[in-house]
C-alpha cells in the first residue's frame, strides 16, 4: 500500500522512540506538519522561536540520553536553530534537526527563502544531507538518527517540502531503525598500570564529569578504596550529593577553594568521564589516568600517563576489584575538613536576613522548596555561580549549557524537562539578561499548561560581563540593563507573576508560587554582587584593584567587594 513519505517518516520516528518534536509550522515543512497532525504517536510542541526548539531538543537529549528532535522551515528557520544545535554539539547531545527546503524543482535558483543549508550546517553536524528524492528519505532518516547516537551529536536532514507529499510503498527501506551501541573495555595492560599508579599515590584526586552518570555507586566505591576526594565538573552537578563526605564541589572559576587546592596539591589526577577544558585548574607535572568511552578524547586536555578507553561503570568496577584498600587517608581527611569549613561559610552567607536581597539568599529559599527528583535548568552568567555553589543537590538533576555556555538556555531547558517529566518539579533559574533573550516562550508554558517555575534574579545588569570587565581592570561599559517587571509580563502572558523586592516578603511569595499548578515567574530584585571565584589568583586581584581605582577617579565611588571573602580566597 502506498503512503505519503511524510507519514512513513513519522512512523519511523515513533519506532525510534521519539515522543516530541519542537518547532514552528511554515511553508517549506507544511506537508510534513500535516502528517504529524494526523498521528497520535508524536506530540508537536509549537514554540515561538526556532532557537527555543533547538535548545529544547538539546535539553531533552541531555536529560534523557535519547534523541531530541526539532523542526524548522528553510532559510530563517534554519538560521534560528543554529544556536541550539551548537549547544547540542558542545555537550555531546544526540539531536535530529529536520529542516525544510524550497521545492526540489526550485533548489539552486535563489528561490524565496532559499539558502545553502548544507554549507551552513556543515560545521555543527555529524550528519548533514539533503534528500534528492522521496525514495531516499526513509533510509536517510534511519542513517541520520544512527549517526546522532553513534557520535552523540547533531544530525541534519534537509528535505524539499514536496518530497514529504510524494507517495511510496511502505516498508521498502534498505536499512533498520535501530542503533547497536558498542561495548569497549580497556586493555588489561593499561588497567594494571592504572592500578599501580593509584596504589603508589599519596594524594590522589578524582575529577568526575557527566560521563560518570549511571556509575555513581562504582565511583563512590572506587573513591573509598583509593582514599580520593571527588571534584565535579559543572555538567556533573547532581552526580553525587553535594554534601557527600567525598565531594569537594566543582572545579574552575565557579568552583570551591578546597577543590582548587586539592587539585593543585595532588600527585595523581584521575579523570572520569570528563573533558574539562581549563588547564589553569589542573595540577602541574603529575601523573594522570583518564577513563573515557571515546578513545579520541583521552589526553585531549591533560597529558595523562595512561588512558582507559571504556565505559565508566564497567571500568571502575573492574579496576576497584583489583585494588588494595588504601590505609593512609590523611589527604582525604584534610580536604574533608576544609570542605566542611567551606560549607559552613556558605550556610552563613545564604542565611543572612537583609534587604537588598542577594542571590545566595534566594538560593536558600529555593533549597527549602526543592523536591526530591526535581529538575533545575540554569541559565548562563552569574546565575550559574549562584545555582551551582549555593543550591545543594541530593538526587536532583541539573541542566546547563556547558561547552557553548549560551545565555537563554534556562527557559527552553525547563520547557523540555516539564514536557518529558510532567509529574516532576521543574524550575528555571535565570538572570534578567539571559531570560530576556528567550522570555517570549514563556507563553509556550502557558499554552501547554506546563507548571514550570522561572526564578529571575533581576539586578538590571549583565552581571557576569560586568564582573569580567572589572576583573580585567576595565571600567564597566554597556552592561546596564533597563528595569523590567517580569512578574507583570508573566501575568500578561496568562501565567502567574510574583515580584519580590524585600527579604521580608520572599519566603511567603516563593511558597505561593511553588504551590501553584500554573506556570509562574518569580521576579526577585537583587543587589549587584560580584560572584567571587573559589580561588582568586594574584593577577586577577591586581586587575580588580586597577578597576576600583579607575572607577573612583571617574565617578568618585569606591566600589569595593566583600573584602573578607576576597582575602580568604586569595591564599
């Protein structure tokens, strides 16, 4: 029996386990849209901007490990999707973008809205093909999805809209709609070398990334046997509880002081499922072990002594079984004590009761309302620091734009999370700069009755860039934003809005918002506050001093940071 090619493809997507497609209808995909309309198997989530669609698809893939799918028209729609596709590429998320094109008879004639899509998508995609005929499409779709899974990246399938409407015999594909994941395991010689390095080390430290998800028990058993503290990359927040005795928090600019010094003092660095790209935060000249299921990643950012090419769960289990239990835990205990001191200091900071409100106080209120298994989608900027440092996780999940670090990710991430997990608590934590980039799609949450809670830290500034300019010794320029009442915006969209301007009203209004079953924006007016890194190097301190002096001579204001905190983190 002959069927429309678009209907065949829709059935294929269903068989691959696709449940949602994010996008906007339009003139070069309307034939496929009609096939999606007539199926009950896949929900089409209509967003207001294609960037939201691709960021949501990327977020769904990060959250579930399954394929995220987005759909756009040719020309402007495809251009709009690029940011979300690069986010997926940077964070190794399997995403399929189906992009319409002008009619096959008009391709190459500079037709209305025609651009060279193949050339545009070439850098972002692991698979990037334009269909020449309807007969190709089922096989091309299977291959696109397999490539996305195999390379954990973006596949782009470009289709002139008329091909979706052409009929062909169902079941005539030459390929299968399945991906068979390979199992690789390290060579025994490398395992033996790694074991010897661990048993000889006196100050081993673990840096674990998102590749260790699914191997939490094995990671903790390994750390206990090796006597090694665990430092997390940002993308691994939630891998183990933030308050776990072995956890020293994050590494890098957003990290903790104990993590920084434990890393610098160590005599063995053990990298597990991470591609942490900041060499300034690694130890110098010490041996290294790296576990990664992609052999090409081993040694990419650190000159490791031995690479263990394999899955983290199986590799850690096998390695731990051959190790002897360490007897000297003095290094671990030293940094456990330092981390306890760090946690006490954070508790004091976020429990302060004062107006103007500061971001750590907001995180403390969120912490008290955060449910088990909740999903937190954080935007990029100062808000990343506040959420990662002051909002402890036990079993919650964290969504963020890691490698690309694109502002605006918070809201699309929350939309995807609530779509995939309708019964879980989902919140976005955004700065006013990042939220204003994608705020139009709050109406999508209202339309689909997604009860997300969006917390906007409103300081009327691009805070992270403001601090970076100061850290470089420059005066601030064009980092101020105009005042916006985001709570009023939420109400105008049909959602709920809560504006918080003083500490005294924060707890009550926050509780009201979280108890609501409607999408809500919690607009918290906060004081501008520099997100001090876990460790402040000498050069940054000197440059910041230059900024203070310049600012004083030009404005007469002495814009001083919290000197007690700054001095503690300098040494």
